[in-house]
C-alpha cells in the first residue's frame, strides 16, 4: 500500500511591518516542494506561545537554529539580528513557524513568486518574521549612533532579533539569510529612507541621511551575493570604494521584474570591450541599461554585474518606496559615503558594489519605452537631465 503523504503545512504570509520573503538561486535549485513538506513534518505545532532556546541543553525541537533535511531540501529556522547571539531564549508560536515554512515553500521552490521576473520553480529562499524589532536597535546602536544624535521617541521595541525560515538545497552552504542576505540590508535601508523622507526636524533628518548613507555602503559591500558580511556590522569605512550610485527621479520607474529578468538573461560572461566614448545597450521590456566608457577598456561581466546588481538594489528594488532609475560610475568621492578612499587593484573574484568598475566607466538604468532603436536617443535625453520619454528622434544606431 502506498504511503500516505503528511498534511501540507499551513501557509502564513509575512504580516509584520517590513517582513518579506525572497527567492534566490543563492539557496540552490532543483528543490522539490514535496521534500520540503516532509522536512516540515518535524516542526513543532501548537497555537500558543512556546519558549525556544539557543543552547543545545534543551529539547532539540525547541532549540534554534533548527534544521531538517529530506532529499533535495533543507528546511531551517534561525534567529537573526545584531544581538541574536546574546539571546538565550525567545517565545514563539509554533503554528506561526509552520505557516512561515509553508509560505516560503509555496512561494520559492513551489514557483509562486512572480516578482523574480523569471521562473523560480525549484529555487530556494527565505521569509522573515519580526524584522521590525531591529528598528529600535538601529536607533540606539553604537555602531551607527552619532554623539550629536538629537534622539527621537519613534521607537519603543525592546527586542533586536527576528526569525527567518529558509529552504535551500543541502548542497548549498549559505550562512543565515537574516544576517548575510543583501535583501535584508536593503529592507532595513528602505525603512531608514522612509523615516528620512517623512522627517521634518532637520537635525533628525540629517541623522537619518547619515544612517542611510552607511546602510547604502553596506548594501554595496554585500552585493551581488557575498555571504561573509553581516548587514548589521560596522559600515565599510576601511573598504576601497570608488563607486557612486545615484537614484534619479527623471529616469522614471523601470519595473523591478524586468530588471531582474535583464540580469538573468541579458548580462553575459567573460569580458566586454569598449572603445573611448562607446556605449553598449541592453534591455528587457521596461528596463534599459547602458554601459559607457570615456576611455578604451575591457570590463568583465563580473564587474558589470556587481554594479548592475547594486544599482538595481539601491534604486529599482526599493522596499517601502517607489522604484527609480539610476546612475553608477567611478568616483573619487562617492555621494553615499563621507570618506574619500584611494583605489587599489583587486582580483575580479572579490568584486563587490564598492569596487565594481574602473575610472571612466558608467552605468545608466532607466524606464524604456519599448522601441529598441530609441535606446541611444533615450540615453541622450537622460544625460541632459530629461525624462527618457522626451526622446524625439528615432534614428537607428547599431549597438
């Protein structure tokens, strides 16, 4: 007689302010949702709060981190955040954890996340709960706190940790998503930007601007997919940084899914040669990208990809805020950093958003109107500070 399949896990979508799920090949591919469901059988159940511990001297079912592997899927429940290492226990509702697991299984390996712009069937990912707990920490943390910070009363939370439930292929060895995934850093950055945008008190506004600048540098440091950097660590003041990322209203609003698709399909491998003054164009539906050089150079696709991913993350995929186009270039004095650093040669394998491209190289990303022959004209409008939709010539150029 055939084995009876266990009942499917409940599905509870993110419901806390700022909580979200994210699917990515970083967490592996070819993951079978059925294997993840079987891994979830051992998750504790119950509708009431239960104490979970972070030491192994307690019941393994209620000890974090928790993980179970079945076939192609490893299911993990982890405590994350800047002070999570110091948390001895936390009260959680087991049925909520089960619901988070059901949600991420459905949205990632189950193929339910259409925001990727590409098919995500079999792809791993994670979901958060309690991310809003870090807002108070960001206000108080000595890692960011200015001696002249005016103080606010907007934050009342007493915890600094949150939960992530992750599904990944057991062949992957990704560190905890809640601490090392750049999308968590970008979510926190979005919250700080929102505070800055809504603040009228100028000293407060200045402090939020400084905090956002440091978080932008963290996003660049972690891009495209570094796993050895915690988003809550010190801002990378010692990093060599010559990249300038600017989000621009006039570049309009390319769709995040189209830019994700462009990154997935349109960026190649190996190298790309550019003559002095040459621009090469790429597009996917509403998302247009121009790679330009003021001098002859050869760029690797790793370099372009790191700059593209950082620009996309900072400007297009802006949590809690509307997407914008943007410009990325080499700069001796980056706008999102207060420090000036000297350049140094690095191995291409260490390329991040901080050091992605050399002097004389530029990226522009904007909302494309749909006629590929107008890409050069749209860029010309962009460089004049005009919306790309004001392009008036349809002269065809080879690109």
